């Protein structure tokens, strides 16, 4: 059964989104945990998943990174297991991100799940992303402070950046179905009062530093010929050692012109933003499907499934998946974005079948049986 989110998005966006934290009580009115602590512990034994165990025993903070082989030595209190991108690997858990698909998907990062024992948490800290923390089983007490760029941060352990004490603007207990929404930059600390599960639906945006650096890489790769500063209207300056304001403007425009060229900016951003942020369950087909074999399977009624949480987006009238442009027209890209499952009827023209065979061979979509062969 899929959990139903009850939220007034207009009200939420107007008052809270990227502005201030809020607790949405019983936003999932009858919340059912889509994963058990045992299943989560099992996933954290796999190499493909990023996982951490954070403990705070007798005031000493520790963090270990997975994959993990056992948990028995950890005892009953003061440790938690955190697993990133569970939506890539667990279909039930992935249903929790469905209600958030109405938000801009280019900003969606992943579903992180944490299991915590009594007294556990990762300590007071500040995150670089916006997050909806859904409370599952158990109870957690959250203390959230106001935004303040002067907070001192320090390493409580080399892998744990904590923040100094702050006055809480929220100090509340969360139980199943409650959501704590936290915009970037608000210090917070969640301490588990018993065995609990928390589900963090994370949204991340890019820094100007990252954007500039990655765009520069794209421009260097795609415009091999230098574009030189030129000033054919030059008059001799009074002070040849002083950069003139109009020269500085021309230099700025030289850079801005590149950014404002849609053929460059859009194509770069489409490739950049669809690159994976966490490992995906992608298995290339080996040996690859020939076109006839591929068409026959679809015609026989086999369905294609999109790899869970693979990044697919539209920029302008182009579509991008997993860091590459899709050579198909926009109406089909629309379909590929919106549907997790495709049938022959969705794809029935030769050009589309051709491109799809290529994407299936790369492992971005798969037939049911490919998955079961994998599991054998
Ligand atoms: C947790 O789930 O244990 C920590 C989540 C957070 O504070 O970001
Ligand atoms: Co946090």
C-alpha cells in the first residue's frame, strides 16, 4: 500500500519552501513503514550503497562507513545506521518519493533512510540541502535552530561536522507520519527516543562555484577554438596601466555571452544535471540486443521498466538521461520522463525503437526477465 501525503502545496511553497522549517503533523495520516530495519541492514551490506553507522557512546562520537558485515556488537542504544539512495534499490521504499514528484525533479537527490536506537542521532549539524524528514516507526525529538551564518562548526569526529549550541526555534517530538521540513542552513539535531526509522527526501541545488567550474569544463571540451577578447574601437587610454570600466564590462560580457548561448548552456546543463548523484542499479545488456530481437520482444508484449531514480529531464526541447542527450522528439521524451513502464504501443516507430534499443542495451531501461536473470 502506498502512503498518501496530505499537504497543501500552495500554502507550503508560499510560507516554508526554502524559507523556514516546519513540522507537518500527520502529513501521512496512516503511515506504514515501507521497509523494515532488517531489510535496511541488509542493504547496508551491499557495496553499491553508501551507508554509515554513527554512534555516540559515553559522549564519544564515532562514524564507520559500509558495507557492513554485522551489527551485533553495536548493542541496544546510541547508534544509528544511515543508508543513502535507498530509492535506487528498494521498490517499496521508493514509493515514498512519489508524492514529491510534483516538485522540480532536477533538484531531487535521493531518499536516505536511517534506523536509530534509543539515544541515537548524528548530532547537531547543518545540511547543504533541503529535506523532508518523514518519521516512521518510533519517536524522535528534533531541536531546530534559526539560520545564522556565524554559527561555529567543528569536527566531533573526522567524519562528523557538528555545530555549536543554538537556541531551538522548534523543539518537538515526531511520531509516525509527521514530517519535519528543513531548508538548507538551519541547524538541527534529532535524537531517537526509542527504536525508530526516519526517511529523508532530499533536494539539492547547485552552488555558483560548481556551476561555473562544470560549465567551464564543457566549454573547453566543446569549443576547442579560443574566443579572443577584441577591441577594434580602442582609443589610447590616459593610464595604460589602469583597466578601463568599459574594458571590464567587455570582459564580463565575453564570459556572459557564452553562458547566455542556449545551444551551449542548455546542452551543458542537461548533461550535467542528469548525471547520477549516487550509484544506480544499471546493468548493461550483454550481449546487446539486435534490433529485430528487441522489436520482437516488445511486440510480444514484454514491458520496459526504467531504472529506479535514473535522472531524466527536459531542457528546452531536448531530453537528457544519465548525462547524455536523447535523440528523440519532445512528445516521446515526455513519455519517457513520466512513465516508469513502457510498452510497444508507446514506442512504435522505427526511429524510436532504434534509440530505445540503444538505451536498453546501456541498461537505462530493462525487460522484466533481465531483472530476474540478474537475481538468479
Ligand atoms: C538522521 O536521519 O538520523 C539524520 C537526518 C538529518 O539530520 O539530516
Ligand atoms: Co541533517
